[in-house]
C-alpha cells in the first residue's frame, strides 16, 4: 500500500513538473543552438577556422616574471588565460616589419601523420616568397634573451620542420599552416574556458543546472503543495 502511494505521488510530481522541465529543456536547446550559430557566424565574419582561441602558453608574455595574467592584464603582451580574436588574412598582406609586425596563429608543423592538430601563437620577424608560397620567420615575444620589442638574435628565431613538402622551409613556416592574425585580446576569460572544459568544471556546470531546476521549479511546487494542504 505504501509503495503504491509513493508511486502515485511520484506520478503526480512528474505530471505537475512536466511543463516546467520542458521549459528548461527548450531553454537549454535554444542556448546550445544559439552558441553554435554564433560560432559559425563568427567564423564567416572573420574568415577564420578558429576565430576565438584561449591562450595556453606564456611564450608571448614579455612581463616576466609577472606572467600570471592578473598582474599586468592590459600590457602589450599575451598571457596564458587570455582569449584572443583571430581574423583570417592573405599571407601577402601580413605585416612583417618587426617590432610592429603581426602576431599570427598557425597550425603547428607535424613530424609525422599521426600527430594531432594544435595551434601555435607567435610573431612574424620576416617573410619571403619561394615558388609562389609565402614563408614566415617567427619568434615568440617572451622567449630568448631579447624580449619584444628588442631586436632578436637570429639564434632566437623559431625553427620549424614539417614532414610534408612546402609546409616549412629552412626553419620558416608556410602560409599553408596559417590560421590568421590576432586582432584583439580579452584578459582572464580563457581561464574560465580552461575550467569549464575540465572534468571538475563540467561537474560544477551540471550541479549548477541541477540546482537551477530545483530552485526554479521543484521548491516552488513543494511550497505550493504545502500551502494547499494547510
């Protein structure tokens, strides 16, 4: 008898909350579709496969040792935890006049076919054309003894190598790997992306959604039920 009463209460509970839970589902669906739509619009507007990228490394930071992203958030440097906006560009229009040259984002050269794709952020030191292909000499702002905007020693230039033909040449990286140039940076936001994409972050997001459902729909219904039975 007690078990039947519990099932009856559960059935009534689900019926009374069905409309509210459906609204939450609709809201989450619209939110996801909106974010996906915004991502594709941004890709088209900026002509970049990766229009928004969080910065994972401090290689571009010139504020050493204060490269925590919080001490000097608005200096002319990139910190791990920044969010950068990338615009697709024609390789021939890239500004290579160091130190006022462009900061570029590339796909990292590969040593073998099984290597996963990853992005790198670096600054152009020089560029040249070989057989109709533009190649870039690069150096990250925060690496070596000479930080940007000091004139770097040639020994500090990055030397790239790719197993594929015309993807690198004499240590330079090809336009074939070019994603775009950095046109804007937003401090700190990248840290939030790192957290949300972690296992702990996903757990926190799920707990927050569950808490929202409880507070928004379940608790008001329980209060209403107690009032009706009072």
